[in-house]
C-alpha cells in the first residue's frame, strides 16, 4: 500500500553539513558583544558545543540553542537587548557556523512524491526551532511541500522517543501505518520510526554497516533518493 505521507529527517538526510566555521559564527555575535575579547568569545562557543554534547548524552530531552546561547552569554555578564530577534540571530549564527547543502536528488524526489499524491513533512533532532529550520528549507528547497517541520527544540523530546511521531500523526490526521519515515541514523531514525509503528527508510548514503540488531527491524535501505522512488509501494 502506498504511504499517505513520507516524513524526513534533516541533517544527513535532506541536507549535509559543509563543515564548521567558528570564526564566521563569532562575527555574527560580535555586534552584540561590544569589546568582548575574541579569545574569550572563541572559548564561549567551544563551551557551548561541549555543554550541548554533555547534556544530550545525559538525557533524551532537547536543549534549545537559544537558551544555551542566552545562558553562556549571561555567564559572561552579557545580556542581549530586549528587542533581539532570537530566531534571526540563531539562524544567522547557524548558517555561519554550520552551512548545509541539499542532498543530491532530494529536490526532484520531493517533487515526484508530491506529484504521486504523497504528503510530506520533516521531523528533526536539533537544538534549532522549527521556524529556523523551516526558513532554511524554504530558501534551499522552494515549493518543498512540507506540511510541518517538527523539531525536538520545540517539542522537548528527541528521537528515538516517540513524541514527535505522535505529534506528526495528530497534525496530519494519519495513523502510523499510513506513514513512512526517512533518516540516515539507524538509532534515532530507524529504531524511532519502527517503535512508533511507522515504516522506516534508512537513507544510508554514507554506506554505514548495519548494527547488530538490524535484523530485528523491517525497513527499506537506500543509498540514493532515486531508489526511494523505485520502491514498489511508491512507483
């Protein structure tokens, strides 16, 4: 049976990172920091990354980038002006720090799926809000057709927890059996989707070896987006 909706992960699935550029990110913050020393600013950003990794390893709850940034700046005695548009600041900071590019073939794949009557959405583990990520998607993939962009930043829990999948079902009005989920990470994406009763698609573009428990799951493995379009349920 053809799925009613296919939902996509973001990082590594819809788009790939083009590398980290801390100096460019520092320049985005500079107008807010007066004469704050550059070396201390570098250390601040490094501490932010380390703290985010530490917190994520300790809990399945998400740590919003805006809260983390506000905490670290306040610890240095820096208060952002009340009129600061945090979404814009975080977007500019993210774009400078970690620019992304669309995965090859994804634009054509989304266009073809829409033409075949399949609805589309996004669920992502990220410290970025859905507004910030949605802005990137709308600029990079115009007319993408995504009905929603759900991020763990906005909904507390990270995959493989089932909360984001349940929210997507409520928004779309669909059942788990009607939904597929595509992601590049076996743990968060394949286990998460399977645990929620969705059909998982492992976008294994990086040619990772399957984990030892892979045989416990029913899923489709692809390495190129054209292979998704060739799946019998979709073709």
